[in-house]
């Protein structure tokens, strides 16, 4: 089972099979603990490996990578984390939200852990403070809720002012509550009605979009959540079928046919996590490594989708885009 889990998690992921085949030659080991399938995080994993390279570590040469994915079945995470600890990896790096961070923290008080999180690491109990983490965890914090208002503004610019805007959230996400509050505040300032729908399963997503259709929303904002990214191929056709302009938090949606995305660069965050992983492999302690803030934010616009929806983006907005897909 363990071997199949690793191979399944690596299928089609850039650079990973070589790392796995060469692990026996490595002198150090990094465990990647993910709540989602690695095939949905190819860009982030590749960025992490680049960060390791910047620190002097090359997968398959002087460091081995142990891949463990729960494939959206979070109940499997404790066993996967325990396996990494038992194998004696030198550092664990978490992927896919705050749940694997909590699981890794519960699994070990000694193995260094590097996290990538959009939540508040102090409020969530991961570290004592941002400047002095104080335990065996440190990591990279990227912007999430601070971008909610801007995503709503983007939809407001390109959709009819009178139509309600839908917001898709995952109620199981610890940051969902504060994100909804921020969305409501922003919607009120824009004079837009907000329709919040929740989804924590595949069936929930279908029901949520049915509810949005019933409410006759004019657009939808899909909040930042690893589960939604993993269900990209389900969400995009539902938005297309309803001809809903949508803004997403992850760039993968825009490149797969979504109207636009505005969110933190996860590739930048995971590259920084790779650098931290390398520094720990060289002997630095997580307690002495401040939590870093990844501030790189990207706006991606898909003009092909805009044309299909009959939308026109203002030139000023196109000029602000980091990438325009035509």
C-alpha cells in the first residue's frame, strides 16, 4: 500500500520519479506531507525543489524526497505523518492547507516541520510568534483573506452592478469564517448583494452551483481552498454551464479556462519553503527561523473565456494583469 501511495502521488509530476528512484543514494531526506494529490500541485512541488537547489540540495543526489499524499482523504494524514517520522526524515514539509500542518505537529515534537499556510500561524497555534517560532515548526505565510476584497472588486468591474455575487467556501477550512466576513464587508462597500454557498464534498459543489443558479447570481468568487483546487475539473464546467463570470484564488483555474484568478503566488511560497528546508538540512533550527511572508500576488486574465462570456475587460485592468491568456 505504501509503495502504491507514493507512485500514485507522483504520476505526471515534474521531476519527481527521478527523485524517488534515486533516494537510496541520498544522505538526507525530506518528507512531503500533502492533503491533496501531488499531480494537482506540480508547479508548487517543482518550485519547492528549486528552493532546495538554491540551498545546495538536489533531489536524488544529496537529498531524497519521501512523498506522502492523502488524496483529499484527510483521515489518512496521521498514519502518513507517523510513517515519515518513523522513517527518520530530516524535515517534513506540508502541502495543502492547515490540516496537514496540525497533523504533522501532533505527530512529532522533534522533527523539523516547514509549513506553507494562508492562515495566521500564531492564532492557529503553529508557532509562538512570527519572529521567534520557538518550537519545531516554521514556514511561509501567504496572503489569503487580505485579497478577498480585491477579488470582489475585480468581479464588480466586469459584471452588471445590480446582480448578486456568489461566494463558494469550504466550511471545513479554519479560515472560512473570517474570509466570509471580509467578503461581506467588501460587498457592502461595493453595493453588491452576496450569496454565500458552502461545499466540502463533490456532491456539495454540485448543490452549491444549483443554489447559485436559483439565486440568479451574476458572478461567483471561489475562495482559496486546497479542496477546490483539487476539484478544478468539476468546478470549471459548472461555472461554464451557467455562463458565470468567476474569479479564483489559484492561477491553475485561469490557465484551465477560468475567467481570471487573483491570489498569492504559491510557487513563490513553496520556493521559499524549499530554501528553508535546505537551511534546516544544513543544521539551522526551526525555532530560530522567522516565519516568512510571501507577498507576491498575481492577476491572471483569460481573454478567450471573457470573449465566450461576452465580457470586455477595461484596458486599465488588462494593464495591471501579470499574465493575459489569449
